[in-house]
C-alpha cells in the first residue's frame, strides 16, 4: 500500500512569471500580476503553484542565472510583494513551491565576481576552475554555447571555468562544504518564510568528478546509454549531497522536493525519490518529452512520433513506481513547445478537443500532475516567422550554429514552429481580447500569439464547454476520486496506434480511460463491455459511451 501524502494528491500549476501578468507596464510579468490573478488561480482547482525563478538575475536565461538568491528580480517586484503573494496563496489554501537553481549561479553573483579575481581568493573553490598551464580541459558540453563547449577561458587568472549551460551560468562546486552550507542556509531561509517546497533545477548534475577525465563516445555508450545527460547525472557523491541536504534542510519541514530529472533513468529513479533514502520526493523524467526529438538537436522534431512508443514510456515509468517511490506526469513546460501543438492538434477544428483530451490524460494518470500555465486555455505554439522574434538563448545559439555550418536558415525557422523552440511555450498569457491579450499595456518582452483575439481566458469563462472549464471539471474529478490518484494503472490495447486505453483500480473501484490521439474515428479494443459503465467525463458536448471514439475524444468511465 502507498503511503498518503499531500503532494501525491496535489495538482501542481506551473507559473512562468515573466509571461503571466504585467501590472507596472514594462512588458514583463510581475509578482503583483500573480497576486492580481490569485482568485483565478484558485478557481482552477489546483493545490500547488510552482514559480519559475523570481530571484535577482541579469536574465541571460530568464532567471536561471541567479545573481542573488535572497532577493527578488527587480522586474518582478520586491520582497514585500513576495510576502503578500505567499500570504495570499496560503489564505486561499494554495501552496507555493519555488525554483531552486543551484547547479550554477550567474557570473554576476558576488561569489563568482570574487572567485574569478585571483587563484587564492576565498571564493575560488565555489566554482570549478582549470588552470591553463595544464592544457585545455577535457570536453564537457555547454548547452547554450555556439561552440558547444562547457569551458570558458578567463584571462584574469589564466584559467578555464566550467558551465554546463551558458558562460553566464558558471557551475557551483559542490565538493566545497562551505558552498554547500551557504546553499542550505539559503534554503532554510526561504522555508522559514513559509514556502512549501522546491523544484530543483538540473539537480542530478551538481556532482562532478573534479579530476575531469576525458570522456569518449565509447565511455558514454558503455556506461551512460550514449548520453551526456546520463553522464552528468552520475557524478560522485551526488547522493551524499542530497542526503545531507535532506538532513540539514528538507527533513525539518513538511514540504515537497521535486528533482528536475535531467539524465534520470528508469534505473536511477529510485535513488532520488524512495522515502527510505531520505533524499527527495519526486522527479520528472525527460523520456516523455524527448520522444520525437531528432537526436543531437534541441530544436528539431519528428511530428510523426508513435503513440505505441508514447504509451510504453508512460507505462514503464508507471511500473517503476508500482511498489515504491512516486512519479510525476507532465506534457509541457517552459522548456517545451505547447502540449496541444505537440501531442494534440492545433488546427482550429481540433485545438480545443485535443487539448481537453491531453488534460484528461494528465489528470487521470498516476503520479503528481504538473500542469503548465496557459495549457488550461489551450494555448498553442508561437510559430514565429523570423529569428528576431525569438528571445531564448537556446534558440539563438542553435540558429548561430546552423548559420556557421552554412545550413538552411529558412528551414531552421520552419522547424521551430513544430519543434522545440522554448519560446513557443513562453508567449504571454492570453487573458482577454484587448491589446496584447490583456497581458500588458506596453509592448511585451516576447510577442503575444496572434490568436489571442479568439483564444483567451475571458471568452472561455463564459462558455461552459470551454477548454478552461473542462480543466476545472477534470481537477475536481481527480480530487473527488482517490482512484485517479492512488489507483493501480493497467495499460490495455497496447499496440493500438491511435488509442491510449487504461484502467485505474483502487479498493473495488475501477475506472476506464479511453483517449483517441488521432484526428480520425478510432476503436478502442479493450474487451470491456461499456453497457453498464457510468460516464464520469467526456470532452465532447454530446456525450457518448462507445468504443468507437471520435477524433481526439476522451472518455472516463466508471465500470460496474
Ligand atoms: O533545464 C535543463 C535542461 O535539461 C535543458 O537543457 C532543457 O532540457 C532544454 O533546454 C530543452 O530545450 C533547466 C531549466 O528548466 C531551463 O529553463 C534552464 O535553461 C536550464 O535548466 C539551465 O538552468
């Protein structure tokens, strides 16, 4: 039997503050904007809000480059605003989870400013340095760099420093106990303010073999499934650090700790989340969202991914936590294209129905659902036509790579429309049909999707059959049916290329979920007689109870 926990029963709503609501007219969302929308947030029926980073940052990577962990980004507001926000959430029975970015800081953090000054600076060992007289350090990937290198030469001390992301994001040295204590005291400070947990950015990457040995493709193939992310998630002492963090911080509060599980595998998952390990509570894997990416490209995607593969990934990840541990489920976030464009169908006739179908999937699976803001109204990819419209460091670097290689830049822009450009999922929230979708009175930092005049929250509030109201029904259904939270998951009709069918079972209660992932009618061959079944929810206005599903139809049935 599974131990009950509030964070297992919760629906988490992710807010990308930069794009949520601007109240001071600078084109950038802010904390006051979130405060203004608290009643809306509460009305969704969610339990926990996870905020992307809101700390001081020069914003090379939209807040994932932190220059001060204990202050608020000036575009977002003040610490007073934060306190008001936290209070407003708690008054409404909502919990607040913060992003914790401690694999790296900003190069503008005072630790790094000191560290780079001299080789004997007291902060030198807060980061990873490689003296140039030892020659060039062994290759490590730097995700957002045009040359792909995770090392950057720094003239002041004739040394290279490590950065797994951009050069504006130097990696912190977790081997240094002083650094670890700084992080723990910062975490304690936030938790004492009353926040309810952390989502930990690339936490599997914090541990490094600081001899920095040469890693060959053969090593990667043999030991790390051929993948750099798996290598980076396998550093020495990783679990010692997480255990220490648990002891010094997490264990003192009733909070949740979520690992962004980059490089986490079916095999390593338990090491992070099993309760008896005393480390973290949940992780989110990348296998689902990696499906269809062309290997080696961040941004190119095969639109013809297979549903059979999709079902296998989610079924394998369900099975891994069958006896122990606890999983999560998500289909998009600030690093991914919009779920409706990617896994559903964003053509006008299918947009609403397919996004409701995906919501049904997320809220009827086992594992804590992480639901990305804007998906509740069915927002779709930005599909920008020119590179100048993009703001994301990753897309801009990928574009430069193609340019330098003499590749097809027009094709690159086309690929982004269906592909992985992160700005696809970062466009401003579409509140209403007024200028800039009601997000801001000023020109937004990133263009609003042109469809805001027809696709917006205000219009959907008035329509009982809207995507928004469907999401509310679905959160309610999950909250009132423990079988949808804790029930055993069984996949049916495994090889069906169009339909995802499964049951959930708990203490004599059995629910059947039928999801048509295609734009055609499709038959679910479950062998279950639907005659006496009771419809719990259906995403079409005219309810049916047939094994032949309409395009993108979702049907949740209670079996008698
Ligand atoms: O993302 C980590 C990560 O693995 C990314 O490389 C991601 O998979 C990729 O960008 C997808 O296109 C986290 C944050 O979620 C992301 O926003 C940050 O940019 C990154 O860490 C660095 O902090």
